[in-house]
C-alpha cells in the first residue's frame, strides 16, 4: 500500500494532514504552510485521491456544487477579489497554466506537441501534463467521465 511520510516525525501515512492534526495537534493548513505545500490541495496517495473522486461522483457532487454555488459566485468588479496570498506551489501551478507568467524570452518556454483525444486537433502546448487542445475539449471529457459513474 502506498503511503506518504510525515515531515515532522517520519511516520508513513495514507493521509498525512489527518495524522498531523491527530498526532502533532496542528491544522492541515499549518502543516502545509510549514512545509511549502499548496494549502488548497490535499496531501494523500494517488490511490486514495482516486477513491475520493469516485465517491464524490457517486454522491452527486458536481450537481450539488453547481446548485450550491449559484448564490456565492464572484461578481465582476467585486471588491476584494484576488487579494490573498498564494503558496509557492500554487504559483508554480499557475505558471504552468499560463497565469501570472511572463517569460523573459520566447525561448525560455518548453513546448510539447499533443493530439487532442476528443477532436483530434494537433496543438503545441506549454504544460507537460496537457492532454486536451482546449478547455472546451477538457469539459467534454469531464462530462463523459461523470456519466460513467
């Protein structure tokens, strides 16, 4: 079974933030900030992450989130939007997705050629993990995945 090592005591855990809260009495946010993890992303094994994803779809999470979020969506030009600090890990992820990223030269970007599995378009992308040519094709794939659960 795959496990993650606790950065405080070295114990191997499936969910290290749960361990940190119970064994070391610090919150998940404090643990993530202390060791440079993204505070908005869980620290768990890939197997456990996939299991949680399946449970979320089985319990109708996408539909419930859409309904619950109708009253809390950000409005254009809403005061206070985007005024929070981001972790280094979040900034790195945003860099790969092209947000807040201005390279010094065009040659500093590494490009990858992909063929979109949805529409068959060949495209140059700058994120190594990219699988789709556009957000539209990614959404089509996500909707297909939701229908299978």
